[in-house]
């Protein structure tokens, strides 16, 4: 028991950024529900999570390259590309829809893999490589969807953006009014999607040698090399995972909006918000510290701020300003460590 | 020794870096169940030797055999698979991962294809207990550990690979004395288990206590291997030096008493400086000697305001000064200049022009208000290039286009442009050709004659002997011996550097602790 306590204490101490972000999110969420006229209801939770899914996926995508010590400026664009692909393929019979979803995810994954190849074998810095490929992704998206539009199965859209009750009712898997089911019926489907896809992939991945190599490379690439770790494989995997999660975001956006939209501005703002979310979630831009769960929390925090604007009738024009201040304060906390460095030459290394 | 087959054998190994020959036709063998010391001066080729053994470097020529079989290591991992494991000085630890993660970094215990954290933690605990480091929590992050604890983790990491040949490169230099005892015990155990330990150390008493065989290297060559006790300390020192002096030095003025300009008392910082006392006179050249990593670099950095939380007293012209940053250090009243350790990262902005680099530390001297005056700049640049005879096509070429020697001249000229009173030089002739070296020696003497005070750290003993009016030898964060005039000789510096007795005068009281 004592050992368990010590473990917990260590884990909190070693993940201070994540801990602070999580506690902050919980407090903000409680306060939000108290202030909201319909607080603590399934409807509010459904609405909130629905609006968060895409940025959560894009933030998780961004986490992988940042852990390596790089940045992926194409995540928003890959998300947009996947969104447009999905809007063209996600209709018809269930089998056709399933194939459409798989192709959508494969598109993003392949794009991420391409990013990885350019970074590893082209020896180009991630930031500039992905700036270029991001533009290519938007170009392809525009090619598919010159105008916003498309057709996504309406039932699917309804079922995946509501609570479990509606999902079961829509597809008639079992009696949605059954007594055993009612304790779970309120759970929003988007929340489940985030948790199943995010946790289901991230937690095992973190325990693989490739996953740990990503951390090692971000922390000290020379030490990773000297220890004989598979550095190239880790980099390739990181960018591929980024592509996959960005595609998850794009797929969900298509289901949610029943359409695709090759919107360059939107792609750019998703990319920048994903970086903000990753940093808010306690991941270091220098690499090696943090994780996708943190990014999930960071993305929710970022979204939570905008929910406040709605209920507190603050001028929406102030939103960017306040978001900027919050981000600045949050990252300043992380910069306190530099005050402890005794040899100032180290600050530059 | 009656052993039939050496565990590790090198035949005709050579390694060159560009024009520099780091190892030359080396034959070397070591045997199971022995602790084998490798001795040599700075630059004798010891680290190149172990890097080749452990798969970090490829030899230019020659063959390496492990247990009689020819091997060709492409990476440290391959070497570890064949049982050759090197304990690097903190190089192979990832700071943001936990101790257990680091110990089993490249081959963790697995369950269902995923890393089994619990087993990994238990195994790490067992290994740490073996080296009496039960107090290190395997879950702690490496970056939160002190330097000596990190070194112990590095040792645990090496042990986890079940080495047949264990190479310790200065592995004890960062350790507390208690840990050093643990390591001594561990080496004994490993020896009984039939492991061959290669031990690189600058500490003679360590070598004498632990090792059964000694090999001396000099200038990239394997000079001799002998059993412990076969030679005296003096003979070993003679084997380690004994090369011809090939650089010409300007004539030294006769020894005299200098008017004190800089005096340092009881300077302390972290674990690297443990109370340094030193004075520097007007027009005097004082050399800092000793083996690598005894605190010489830290002393220069501390004076130049790079280090935080330095304790002790520094006086310039009898005034207590406090240098909080390089910007303060280069300004009045201290007027320090520091020619840094690594010219490519700390000395120069490589893509910028020669002219920009020359003026970057003294822009205030060539500006009218906030604007840099082109005419003053041109004149100053021309002066700098002329004073040091830097060979340039045009001052507007990138400094990266120059040869190493000319680049170093740019760094020195850059600092002379600030018109310093006290010049701190960190190994200014490292990696440059003999001709340029001689020019730099002449320049240093000329600066001293102008009344500037020079503190010169050099890893080259000839330089200390040829250039300096006085040599202060550092050992373990302190100045242990000061040599003056005729006392400055290779033998006296080397013995002082190794901290073995019978040194002439000026032994500082209590320094042997």
C-alpha cells in the first residue's frame, strides 16, 4: 500500500504539467456545469464532446512528432483531406460505408507515412517537410471537393453524434429501453470514441520498444543511438501515427457534418490549436516528455474555454485574446525549470 | 600468463580522422578474469581504442577478434551481443525516461509483445541492489538524479547486458568515494566470475589498487604491456611522455614577481570546483594544467559569469567583483575575454561573415549611438585581420569557409577587439596546425608584454612548459601544485596531474586529500 502511494506521488511529480491540466479541466468542467442552466445533463455532455472530438484527434496526432522533438504542420491538412475523402465515400450499403471509412483512414495513414519517409530518408527537418506536404494535402482535398458538399450516411451521423441509446435504437441491436441498459444509455458516443480509439491505441503503443524509442529520441537522440535503438523506425512510426489520428479526426468531422470541406483556414487553425493542446497537456516541445492522454486533456481544456464564452455571454471577439493569455500563462509555468540550471551554457543545448 | 586464447584481441588496428592519426597499427590483447588498466596522456588514443572495441567507431585498418572469432561491429548493440560492453560517461542515458527504462532501454523484458514494466522494475531493483544502490528508485527519472547516481545507473545498464568484456572509461571520476568502493568490490566479483575488465583511469592509486595488468599508450601507439608491480611510477610516467617537442616557443622573460591583478579565493561550484585559490599578475601568463575534467573549464566559465551560484571571492585590482553574465564579465572593471572550448558552437557563428564574427563582441566600440558605423567597422576588421595575420579572401566570406587554424584566429581576434585586461584561453590550439600554433604562442607572449594577464588552460603539456611563467595544476576541483620557472617540466606536471607524490616545492597544504 505504501509502495502504491509512493508510486502515485512519483507519477504526479514526474507529470506535473499533465496533473495540473487534468485538475484544471475538472474544475473548469464542474464550474461550467454549475453555471450552465442545463448543467450535469447528458445533452450538455453530448454537445461538448461532439465539439471536441476532432481537435482531440488532431492533438493526439500532433503528440507523436512533438515527442520526437519535431512538429507536424500537416495534421490539420491531413485531417481536412480525410474529411473530403470520407465525404465522397461514406454512403450506400453498410459494407460500402465500412470500406469508405477504411479508405479514409488509410489515406491519412499513408500520408503520415510519406511525411515520415521524407523526414527520415530525405533528412529534412519535420517542420519544413510537413509545411510542404500539408499544402499538398490541401491541394488534394481541393481536388476532391472544390466546393463544400458530399453525402454521408445520415443514420450513421445521427447514431455517432448522440448518446448510446440513440446508437442502439438506430441500428436496433437490442431493445434500447431494456432495464439493464438504462444505466449506460446516457453515455455520449463521441466520448466513447475518444476513449476507445485514443486510450486503446496509445496505452499499448507506449509500452512497445518503438514507442519508448520515440521518447528516447526526443529526450536525447545521441543516447538513443548509443543504446542501439531503432531510431528510424521510431520516426517513421511517429509520423504514420500522426497521419492515422488526423484521419480519425477527418472521418469524424465528415460523419458529424455530413459533408467535406477543403477549408485551408480551418486546416491551419486545427494545426495551431493542436500544438497549443499538446503543450497545455504537459508535453514538452523539446520532446521526450508527455503523452497523448495529456494532449486529450489539453484539447478538452482548449475547447472548454470556448464553451465558457457561450454561457457567460462574453463577446466572442475576445476569444482569441483570452485563449492566448491562458496559453501563455500555462507555458510560463513550464519554463520555471530554467531558473534551476547552474551552468547557463546548458540552456542553449 | 598461461591463458591460451585472449577474450579480445586487436591486430594492426589503425584509425585516422582526416589527417590526424589517432591509432597506429595497434596490437592489443586482454584475457578473462583480469582487470587491465589502459594508461596514457590526453590524446594518446585511449578513447579511440575503446570506441573501436565497443562498436562506436570503425577502424580504418586492422582486425578485431572476440574469443578467437573475427568480428566487425557496426554499432554498440552488436558489440554488446558479443559481450563487449562499455560504460560511457553518461552518454547513453536518456534523461526523460525512468531508471528502469534506461537500464533495459534496448532489450526490455516483454509480455504479450509489450514492455512488462513490473518485471522490468523488479529486475532493475535486483541490479541496483547488486551495486548497493538500493536507494535509487527504478521509477525515478534519470534527469532527477545527481551525476554520481547517474553514473551508477550507467553501470547497472552495462551489467544488465551480462558482459564478458566490460570497459570502464573514467567510470569512477564522477562517483562519491562510497560508490567508488562499491565499484572496486564489484570489479573483484566480476574478475572472479571470469569477466575481463578494461579500466581507463587517470588516478594512479586506483590503477595500483585494482589492476593486475597495465598497458601504456602514447601518440596512438601501444607502447608496452606489463604486469602490475613490474615498473615504478616514475618509469610509467616516462613511458607515457617521452616524445619530441616539435613546437617552437618565444623566449620567456626571467622569473620575477608580478603585480597581482586577479586573485581568486576559495572558489566553489557544484561538484566541479572545490575551493580554488589562484592569483594572476599583470603581464603574467599562468597555465592551468592537469588531466581533462579536473575543473579547469569550470574555473574559466565561473570567472566569465556563465555559471550560476558560484561561491568564493574574486578580486580584480583588489576590488571584489561579481560577474553575473558574460556581458558583465567583458565590461569594466573586470574586462575579461574568454576564448571558449568549442570554437564552432561557442566561439563563432559559422554561417556569418568573418567581419561580423570579428566585431560581434565589441559592437559598442564601433557604433555611433545605436547604429554600427560602417567606416569604424571596416577599420576595426582590417586591424583584427592584420594583427593576427588571418588568411582571408574577403572579410565578407562566411567564417565556415576558413581552415580550423584561421577560424581559431578569428575567435582570438574577436576577443582582442574588446581590448580585454584579462584573457582566459580554453585550449586555444586544440586541433590546429603547428604553424598557426606558433603564431598563437607568439601572440600570447606579445599580449603579456603589453601588460595583459593571461590564464591558459591547455591539454598539451609542451604548451604549458613552453608558454607559461607559472603553471597551476588542477586535480579534483582544486589547484594542488603550482610550478614556477625551472620547476616546470613534463615530469613534474604529469606527476602533479596524476596526483602522485614526490613533486617539488609549492605543494599546497592539504591538497592531497
